[in-house]
């Protein structure tokens, strides 16, 4: 049998077992798991993205294709 892998809880940094014996993995407890879920639900965690181009604005960048001087 291999040793139990231990990881830091993403919510509180306490050590937690990362195997089937821990039903909340990678969290150390149900409290930390629920707190993390609540943070996602209230949008405290955000994934950065570029703002969408306004309608009528020309796209720029490598995926925009060739640009010509003609109107």
C-alpha cells in the first residue's frame, strides 16, 4: 500500500489527505469546500478575459486578418 499523499487545502492551507479517505479532497473539511464554492457563486473568483469588441469597431491583432487602406 502506498503512503497517503498530503496536500495544502486551497482554502486554509492546512494539510489534507488527497485520497479516498478524505471525502472533501482537495479541501481539509466540508467547511472549506463550501466556503470555496460560495466564493465562486458570488463571483469573488474571476477568470480574466479581454473585453468584447464594440459593434462596428475593427478587430486588431494576429487573428484579425489583413488590413487594407481601402474604405
